[in-house]
C-alpha cells in the first residue's frame, strides 16, 4: 500500500480514561463565533503510549462511533450518544489478544455501525451493528480477510477484502446482505496493491456512489464507482499520488494528492470532475508534510488535517467558499507525530476525530461550530 497523508487506521490505538473530565476549548471560526471542542475518552481505554480512544464517525444527530485500545492493547468499539452516554461493544468472535478486537468506523442516521474485527487467529471480518445492538458478521466469499468500513443511510457497507496474494479488492454489501466485489481499472494485483474503499480512505454516499484508492505497482489513484458499477479513476492535477477520502450526497469528493516533491495537498473534486486544490495555513512544504481532506458534508464543507514544518498534526475546516479555519484539540501534543486528526463531519458541521497528547496517548474529540 503506497504512502498517504493519514494515520493508518489499522495501527491507531486508542485511549480512555475512566476518570478524566471532559475538556473544552474555544476556537474562532470565520464568522467570529466560538467553536467548542469536547474530549472523548471511552470507558476502559488504556492510558499508555499508543493506547486510548479514537473517534471516526458521526451521524446527523451527533452520535459518534470509534474504538478504544485498552491496557492490554485489545480494541473495543464504542457508541457515544449525543448526550455523552457511552456504550462499548465487541463483535462476536473478536479476539482478546494484543492488537486484536473490534474497530468501528462509521455510523448512519439510523444508528447502525459498520467496522471490522480481528479474531483470535488475527483474521479480519466485517460486521454490521444495528441500533438495537445486534450484530451481523460477514466475509467476502474466498477472502483471506474482510474489512467493512463505511455505511450509508440505506445500510449499504463499502470496504475491501484481501486475497491469497495479499492484494486488495473493493466490495459493497447491500442492506439485504448481497455482496458485490469490484476492482478499479488498472489496480495492481501484487501484495499491498489493489482497490481500497475504506474510511478514512473512501466512503459511500446515500446514492451508493463509492470513492477510494486504486493502487498499482507505482502509485495510487482516486476512483469513483457509480451505483451502476461504472468506475472512473482520476488523478489530481500535477500529482504523483491521489487518494479519494470522502464523498457527499452530491458526489463531491474530498481527498489529498502528493506532488513531485512528496508534499501533500488537499483537494475538492466537484461532481463534474473539476478539481480545486488547497493548502491549510501553516502546512509544511517538505516531503510527507502538507494537507489532507478527509470528510465532506452535504454543504461541501471539508474537514481534515495538515502536518506542519515540525511534523505536528493540526485540524482544519474548509468552508464551501474556500475559507479555512485551523484548530487544535485541547491537550494535543506538539511533538512530531502528535497533534489533532479530524476524520469526519456531519451536516451540522460537527467534526469528530482523534488527537495524540504529549504522552502519545490517543483521545477522541468532538468539535461543534
């Protein structure tokens, strides 16, 4: 899998604190109002480096899902309701060893959650958790591992699976359980190559359009899969690598690309295929620094993060008209590989994600306008 501007979702450990109070911070938005940031620590999350809480998905009502890594480095999913109430959960069959367990990445308006879990043998499987807490686990037939990640309002889940050669292929699982597999044109077939449709590198909108990455032996390209199965690959202008990271109901895509110097830039790909490239203020200009767009809401507002000249992460929100507001979660660390990493944004403009503190412990956050 080629390098991208992201923290690997398979490597993200989460933190949690049983008795850490909520933290709040004010941030200025473009209208001069004050945004509020709340720290999220799931019950039972560990407090050592690499452990803690990571939030990834937020639905229109403000319910948040993600996962926590406990003191034994086992992952557990969580649902945080709008009132702050937590429900932690484990998919049936999830392993209880180090680096095993349950990961949750997205939540739809009905409160259904999609993610994946690793079993006691380290094999990964997709799951759907209904609002009532019941689980449906699934595997793509013949797959060596199935990663379910993003769920739309109709209950369709997009993700990818791994074959016997360690190459990746996309899939979409309909609400009735039917699984359709697909490969983007030109996708590689070697180890670490193939088609990725997974949050935060991908998504599925209400119409069933899917975006993600198609990686060959040299680099990665973005793709858009229409509901009828037609796939269009694309590259941002002057890029050597393009990632499709999020798609809204209109079909606008947010992502990032890398230039010839290995510097990342955010982009908005409009439904007509035109690109707008942008950089967050303060983004670094060295290799593996720069800006990445991840979530995009129905209004075209984009959230993501940038890496500065000191290799510290900071969050941003880009308004539809192009103004960019940067922010840092309270308590975010200021050393390399620390800082704030937004993952998704809902229709009201509420942003969720994670931050890494000065002790390299993960915390989730919710930023409300």
